[in-house]
């Protein structure tokens, strides 16, 4: 949950735009860089996992997080924040999250889907549960004090987390699992190079890009999309639209746990088909809501979309471990998370063009419905590598 606070950037957007006379473009750029930093952190954690104990990697993440938030408190402009928050805090989040997944999942060999879902739900719940406290701190003491407090709190809590991280293998077994000689044929564990040569990985990568593009398309435009259905910009309408966005975020975490549970019960293709079907139904509901100007319909669509997007994240962690083994999980999972870079470009672009060209989001819903159908077809073709 603490690592998930990097997603609470929107709490700082308004005060920072006012402080530095910026626009939403400036704050969006900082957040985009933080997502790139997150992917780099995942990759770095994957590389370090075979060279350092889990505790050492998490302590490193705590230092980057503390430095990032502390430097953000002294920011003089958006360029500074791009480095302090975007690069350092984003990198710390990826470094720590990958370390947690790589360390905790081996403890639950027979329940990897549910275990990964619960862990990832924590990341999703971070902004929802801890965000109000951060928002209150910004309102009462200002964004500089909030960043300074987060530097101490996040850095300290990650240090405490590092104290309990331990892989469930003895030293000899850990060396065997992490050794460079580990081959897919010998232990059932694929190296990253071997994984990248499989049809299963690239089908999965296409699938998660399709689903995540839908989630990110509306997460970045949930409030204006809801206001478009309401047909009003008054305070009550803004409050209702903001509530709909919060519901989408909440069901993002619910979807991670539920789909993790379904993965253990239905298997890979069953869980993936469920996510794709929920995505398709969500787009149909949003399109109907737009056509009928029905706010309740778009709220239900948001809920299903949030659940499907969160479920796709759980599928990613479970599939990489089950299909390609735990021997090189840290780096393999880091490579899989690069789907965020593609989806964060595709999804918001689709919704942005729809709004700019047509004055609404109906075209985006129809385009994303096609994405959902395509993801369902891709899921049907995925098989575990032999």
C-alpha cells in the first residue's frame, strides 16, 4: 500500500499547477515519467535479485523513495519534479514492488494467483486508503510539508518491510534457483531470453496491452467521461463524477483479488477469458450510457472496467510464475510489466482523440470494445510452453 502512493500524484497536481503556474500537461508529464521510472525499477530489481538478498533490494528502494520525496519538497519547478518524483519515486516503486512479488510468491506455490492478487490489491488500495490522509495534509500544511512527511514515512516503512522479507529456500537451493545455468528443460524455469522466444509470452503481452489500454484510457479520463454523460459541469456533477472515478479505482483492487482467486480455480485461459468478457461488457455499458445519458449505467461500466484492468495485472504476475517458473521470475516479471509503456500510450490516445474529434467518448468506447473482442480471441490461443 505504501508503494502504491506513487499513484496518488493527482492529489498534488492542482497545488503544483497553482504554485508553478503550470497546466495539466506539465503534471501529466511528471506522472508519465514516473511510470517509466517504475518500469526501470522493475528491471533493476530483476537484475539485482540474483545478486543481493531481498532485504538489500528493499533497503535500496527505501533510500530512493526517501530521497525522491525529500527532493520533491524542495522543488522549484516541473523539471525538478520530473527528476525527483518522476525518476526517483517511480524507480523506488518498481524496485520495491518487484522485490515483494519475487520474495513472497514462492511462499504460496499452490495459490500463486490469489497471493499475487492480494499483494497487487495492496498497491491499488494505497491511493484509496492512504490518499485521504495525504490530501488532508496538503490542505492543512501545503504540498512541501506533505512531500517532506512522505519522505520520512515511506522511507521508514519500507525499512521495516525489508526486515521481514525472506525467501522460503535455504541458501543452497536459492543459488540453484538463481544460477545462470538454470535451463527450462532442467528445472522448468525459463531464463528471460528463453521466455522471449516463446509464442505464449508474446500472445500474453498482446493480451495485456489490449486490456490495459482500456483501463488506462478511462482512468486518465474518468471524470470528463462521466461529466459528458451527466451533461453538466456544476459542483454536484463534478462530485458525482469524482465518486465514479473513485469507484473505478476501488474495483481495480477488487478485480486483482477476485481474478487471482479465479486463476487458481479456472486456470489461465478461464481467468483471462473472464477478464476480457468483463472488459467487453464494460464498454457496451459505457456506450449505452453515452447514448442514453444514463449515469448509473456508466458507473456500472466503470466498476467492471476497473475490475478487468486490475484482474489483468493479477493475470500477469500469476502467468509469468506459472508458465515460466520462479527461477528467473524477478527479471521475467519486470520485462512483462513493460506492457504499461505501450498501454499508457495507446489507451489515453484513443480516448483523447475521441474527445477532440467528436466532442465525446462514444467512439472511444466502440474502439475499446474491439480491443476487448480481440483480447478474447488472443486469450483462446494461449498455451503453457512445453
